[in-house]
C-alpha cells in the first residue's frame, strides 16, 4: 500500500448545493469547508468520471431518480447544519 500525497488538483470543490447533491449520488463528499460563514464548499476527491458527471449536470443530461436526489439533498443539508 502506498501513501500518495494529494494536491489541490486532486480535489473538486463547489458551493452549489444542487450540484453537490447530484455529485454525491455517485461520489462521496470528502469534506465540507465552512471557513466562510456565508458559503460552505463541498469538497470531493477528483476521481475518474467526476469531470464528466459535472459536465453532464451543467448540460442537463443527468438522469437520476427524483426520490434519490431529494433524499440526498436532505442528507447534505443535515450534514451542512451539524
């Protein structure tokens, strides 16, 4: 097992709640940066497929279960306010 140091390029961060909910259906949230009291950033480890997923979101091409998305959104909001 090798220990790899991660750089900033190895992460993707967004403050867009809708995008974070969509991404987190496939990729786990690594952390939530709350250093700015007005805007939290959701941080994901950049893995294969993440950039394509983000592009699909902005192109309105993602297909997700509405119930799964809604539940994920509620879960993220709970995490955000804890």
